[in-house]
C-alpha cells in the first residue's frame, strides 16, 4: 500500500510575519509515530510543507493529514484534491477533534483524540474493507508502543531533528488550552514507561534533545526516574514546564544535572484575576521571581510565555511585561494575543457571551484579535502585541537583559541565544535554502553548555505563600 503522510503548512507561511527558521525547528513527530503502525511492506512518504514543496501529482492509496486550526483550510483543500484522485483520506489532529462535523466533509475517516489506539484499529479495518467513518480514542496508554519511524524524518531540513515526546497531555486544565478538548473521554495526562523513554533517547544520535511534551515535569515520579536514567548520557536538552513545578521539591535540580539547559515556562500574566479567568490555578500563589532565580542559579535559560488580551489587561500591560522580562533576564519571550480555540472552555464562554467576532480559522494564530475585548480595543491589543515583540528583542534590551546575569558565561549565552534567534534572519534563511540547517546544531549545543553557579538553597513552594497578595511577584514589577 502506498501511504502519503502530510503536515500542511500553517497559514503564517504566507504572512509577512513568516519566519522560516521558526517552522524548521521540529519534524512532525505525530505522523512519524503513527507510521510505526504501518506494515513493513507499505511504501511511506512523509512530507512537511513547512520545509519542502508538496508533491500533489502522485497517486497514493492512503493519505493521512494532520490538521491544526491555521492549516485547516489548506488541509481540507489537499484532502479534497486526493479524494478526487481516488485516494482514501483520513484527517486527525487538534482541529479535527474540536470540529469533527466540519472535518468530516473533507475526509473518508476522521480521528478524534490521540491515535496510538485507534490508528492500528483503523488499519485492521481498512485491510478487511470495513473502515469506519469516525474513530474516537478511549483507552489511553503508551505501553508497548512501537519505536517512532525516525527513518522517515528528513533530518537535514530541521535545526532540532532530535525532538522527542515521552508523555501525552498535561495535568492542568487551562481554559484557553486545546488539551481538554483533545483528550476528552479518557486520561488527559499519561507517560511512557521510563525504560521505553530512555531507550528512545538512546536511539537518537548526537547530544542535543528537545522534549516537545506539554509539561516535562508534570509527573514527578516519572520525571525523576527519567532524569536519573539520563545521567551519564552526556545529553543537553530543552523542554517545557510550569512555575509550580520549578518551585516544588528538587526535581528541577535533577533535570539540570541530567542536562536541562533551557525551559519554556508559561508565566502568561501577572494578574490574579486573569489567572482565574484562564483557570491557570497552578500559577496562583506562586513567586515568579523566585522561579526565575532558581532556574538561573542552575544555568537554565528561560523562554517565557505571556498572553495579552485577558479581561483585566489595560494599556500598560505590554510595557509592564517587557520591563519585567528584561529586568529578570528572560532569555527569549513568546507573546500571544489571547485566542479562544474552538473546543476550549474559553471559546464556549465567549461564544455564550456573544464575544466571538469571526470564525475564519486562518486568523486564530495568536497574532490577530478574534473576539470582543474588554479594557483594550482590538487595535490597541494588536498594536501592543507587536510593540512588545519589537521592544523585547531590541538590541538594547537584549544587551540589558544579558548583562543582568551574574555569570559572564551566562551573559554570553543569553546574548548569543537571544540575538541569534531574532537578529540574524538573512543568515537563517540562507542556511535553510542551502539545506544545511542541521549543520548549525553543534553551535546550538555549544551555546547550551553548562553554566557553573554557586548553588543557593531555595524554599519549597509551600513556603512561598503570601497572605497579602495572590501572586507574590506582582510587587516586583517596575512602576
């Protein structure tokens, strides 16, 4: 059987904000994971439209398309094209799970939720000529899943080909996150067996890893055993976690000892009311500054995530956020315009309130305002979002933020990482066009080298509660 697996490019690929390097980081692990269930006799072609031109003149028997909200229209067009050519087309992913009736119009079969259980069932049904229209995930387990088909990944097209996922979902329930919709009807957070995760790591060449898990520290028992097992592997890695997990116990120290050098942290907002609106309970009562200092003391760089447009935000939120991030040496920042994705609690709340102003999914890219705002106008929100990116990544703020570190090595790492990420776009574009992106990996590994600090004790999160404010760090914001 000839099988075509496609990740269509997001709408941003045709936007003036398009940054080729941003979408040349990670290969499509979801599709490569499903490919492991195909027969060894199947002829498989995996194409990622972000890094290569799609060949639409072939004649596969089965086409599998992964759908996100801002590639949905492109995905549907590709699906319609292949169905007209006689292929059997299946669609799955976040957007399909959120809007199955919409997706069903463009597919022979759709998949709702994760596919480790349902995809092999579909393949069996297909071979027996009785495939169903809808497959919905129920049982959730990563036990005994086959190794990912890494042979299908075109490593030379990605900066971080060694991407890995050792868990699914997240233990938290933020209102603006897709997670609860995608994992509805079963467990919302579960992990691989530690030995299986370590075996997968061992199969990857080189030193660098990027864990794409939503919350790498979400299961303390699993993560602790994983980091213990990674000691001695001589790896450097990046991942994502929460303020709460950084402040709790000694798990972050174990991660650093195992090779953690950069962490994506969802700060999102400094307003307790906004945190409650987003149901981001794990950030309430937390000291953001203590979390930042703890990470810096371990030589871990920080990619901070911040959301603009929550109902308590005012015109000063953009400057307050950029000033705080610069003052506390956040290495890189990811800013978002609040986006109510369909299927989320936030979307349902706003729809009930009559606040959704468009269902053009191309605009749901966290850059555009798609709902009726409260304290800010839509124009003020969009302008503030753009200003925050421009100001945070100005050379003056990059230098200022870098020089706030105690260690000269950390100052240099910060400068190279932040400057390299945002200030050398022509160089990145040249490297991508010449298909030598993976050749930059040794430089990334060098920047992620260990920073030695004199360790200082940090209090456990339970000692950080304050009766005077819901979020202790709020008073540290510049006036």
